[in-house]
C-alpha cells in the first residue's frame, strides 16, 4: 500500500460523522441532500491518491460512499480498457486514499451486474457471480481487489445496487433513453424489452447508502433493491403514457433474439 505525508487541514472532528459522496453529478449522487454532514467529494477518478486523501482530510470525512464510475454498459463494452481503469483501478486508489486519510468507513457501490443471470431468482448475496458484461466484470474485479486490500482492516462495505429508475432521467441510461424515444415518438425496436429488472428510485438507493454508512451493523456485503421485478416493457409503457402516447404502446416491439432474463434481488436487512 502507498501512504503519503499529508497536510492536516481541518482534521477529523471528535464524535462527528461526516459523509463524503463522489459521483454527485450522477443519477444517484444527484439526489443526495447535501448539508454540513453530507458533502460532495470533488476529486476526480483521474486525480492522484494524495490529492484525494487531502480532500478527505480537509473536509473531515469519516464515512465515504464511492459512487464515481462509468456506468454506461454500452460504452464499457466498446471501451473495456477505460472501463476497467475507471471502475476498478481508480476505485482501488480511492480506497487507499481513504486509509491514508483515516476514514472510518468506505462503501463501494457495486452492481447486480456481477451476478450470473442463469441462476434462479431472487438473487441474495450468496448467489454465484458470473457477470455477462464488461461493466459487470469491472465491478466484480473492483470488489475483489478492494476486499483483498481490506483484509484485517474492516473499513469496507460493498453495496450491490440493482436497477435504478430516476427521480428524473439524469444519469439513468434506460430511463433516459425511453424518455427520448417518447419525446421523438420513436417506436423502433427496443432490445431486451421483456427482461425483468428490480427497480428502485435513485433517491431510495441514496437513502439506503447513507443508512448503511451510519448503520450499527455495517455489514460487509449487501443488496440494495426492491425485492420485486418489472419488465422493461412495463417501464416503457409508463414512460410513453406519461408523454400522452397510451394509444401507441402496441407499436413498441423487441429486437432482442435472446430469451428474456430476470434479475431480481433479495434486499439485505441491517440496522
């Protein structure tokens, strides 16, 4: 592990909990209610470990939620090297910076994409891993590498987030894409239309991440999900109906030749 001599800024405040959140411009992070105790981490994934650790110290961060990542699965598929660099290697750098800054809790936000979709649903945290996408592979690698670093330290909790639907369309590629289609009256084929996914609103996911950060138990691995499934077709129907296209719903068809798959989780209970 690499450690640096850092300037002691404000320093950790005794008996205080200050949660730092990266990825504040993304779909989940943008729903956080920032305050004196919940603050944005502005360091970029590309920044040096020393720079990140210094920001943690300057802002007196005691608990950190790592949301910063490339989440566009199509981009990851087409740019695997960049995906692994940003989602795995840079996540590990933030973990090491948190150790340097003496952060007490580090939450790595992972994904249901790490599970093997051929397993029976619902998926709990013991369901076998087997990502079918580059994005899922990058998140699983990050989980393994940070867990290895965390051995004997116990700083880490991994939160596997299932599908997210936006309080707005920002940052949610499925939802955002459907809204664009509705606005353009685009009824072209939608891949995976009959896949089943487990949706939570972004603000609900954010609330669970904050609750995890401050939890008494602080389990090492959790699922954040609703526990029930909806088809992409149902989501598309809702979006199109919101845009006054109820009579056009039968025009939505699928272009996916693969059999539908289901990703539904078991929410992890903790106090």
